[in-house]
């Protein structure tokens, strides 16, 4: 989209804290003139699954400056693994 000059909406089909953190980082790396909107899916759910997730404030969302996505998953909230590979 950027190479074609097409503005974009950055979102996913659904998510929570982890997806919102990833969306916020991608949105921050998108040129502002090409960022139409991004979605904070964690505001649509009632269970938080990560500490440090971005929160919408005054209609804006900011990515964390902490390493990685800037979040710490709440393993007890996520439950048992569906698949494990070693």
C-alpha cells in the first residue's frame, strides 16, 4: 500500500491486548499520510490477556516503548497451550 500511495486501515479479524500491541507498532511504522485508521481491539473485550497493552486515550493509541511489543502475556488468562512444539 505504501509503495502505491494507498492509505490503509490497520486491524485484524479480532483480538485483544496482544493483537492491539502488534497493530499499534505497525501503525507507528506507517507514514501518517497513509494511515487512515487502526483498531484497538482490547477495548472490545472484557478479559485482559497481557499487561502493558496500549490503551486508547482521547481517541489515540500509542505503541509501547518497551522491548518487543511492550507487553507481558498473562499465562493464567490464556489457559493451557493448544499446541506445543519443541
